């Protein structure tokens, strides 16, 4: 298995370094592999979308999928470096655990975090995953995704606590509230007794690519505290977005009369 994987990587690199499409014999001679092995690797790359075959010449070349993977890795590296000082500032101002998350299918991945200095705090780990529909960072990102992405995220809504959403309708209603307020709330939907707040981060094209979140035990994260911390989380997310080159209109916290009225209505309703 390991040898086959190495051969696959060798063929991938051969195509990546080539100026033009390449044939099976050409690759086989360069890599000292049999034509049948090269053919099997190329067919696997085509099936997974990493390579394409010209129907006339039967030669192969890479698609942009390999570039897309690299771009995602690069974006995450840049994102972590840019976000770091704002995450630290948010942690110092709230004394709660701060997360930086990205969306991966139906889950979020925690790509960076700063732990709360308090002795009782919410537990999480770098690289950990959580269902996007029941954590604040996941909902902060899902609120700005397509209907199809939301449907996939809510396709199998397991119930982790009594507060976990039971159906896609409840989730969509909550996502509408996220779009209205500018931040998402986790009321103990993933782990009982753990609450959170999160706001979306946008890239230079205005697309939501990540979220910054604040997590703490429920006895400290009361409704009034979450309303107090919500704007702080939004400010951190907006600052990160601006440093990523997001359009100004995407990062301004506009408090128009209409927005103020809606926020007042939400204050009258329990979180």
C-alpha cells in the first residue's frame, strides 16, 4: 500500500512539473514504472478530479483541484497569523476560551485557540471537530452558506443534549437570527453546560471563510453576559476580516434604526 501511494505521488509530481500534457509512456520512462502502473494511477487521479485526459491525444494533465487544496492550506496559515493578535485581545477582554474555526463539510475544525485563564473552563483541542449545526462557530459560518450546504450540514441531526436542534427548520430559524444579529449563540447544544458566541470572518472577496468564537461554562455565560460579549466577538471577527482585505461594507457594524429595533426585540426574548 505504501509503495503504491509513493508511485501515485510520483506521477502527480511528474504532471505538476510538466509544461504540457503527458502520455503514459513518457511518464513510465521517466519514473521507471510499468505502463500498467502509470495507467492505473492516472485513472485514479482522473476519477478523483485531480487530472484530466485529452480525448484526442489521450494525454494527461492536472486540473486546478490540486491548486485549490494548496490554496486552502495557504489561506489557513495566513488566517492563523493574521487572527492571532485579535484572538489574544478577545481572550484578555473576556477571560474565556477563544477559538478560530473553519468549516469542513458538516463539521467545524478548530485551527487555533487560546484557553481561558480561569480554573473552570470549556475543554477543546486544536484540530478537534464538532458538528457545525450545534456550535456557535459552525452556525456563524452556516448562516452565510448556500441552502445546499446547510442541508448537508443538517442531514443527520443527532441530538447531543436536550437543547440540540431537532430539525432543519429550527436550524434555519436560528441562522436567520445569526444574520440579523451578526453573531451566533450556542446554548449548550453540543455539550451540556457549555455555551458559546461566534461571529463570521470574511476574506478579500467578502466570502465567509472562518469564524471566531468564545466558549465558556454555562454558569458564567448567562444571557446577559452573552449579549455583552456578542459585540466584542463581532469586533474581533470584523478586525480579522479587514486585515484579510474584506470589503469595508462587510465589516462595518451598522446600528441603524431598523437594526436597533430588531436587537431590542431579541433582548426581550430569552437567548
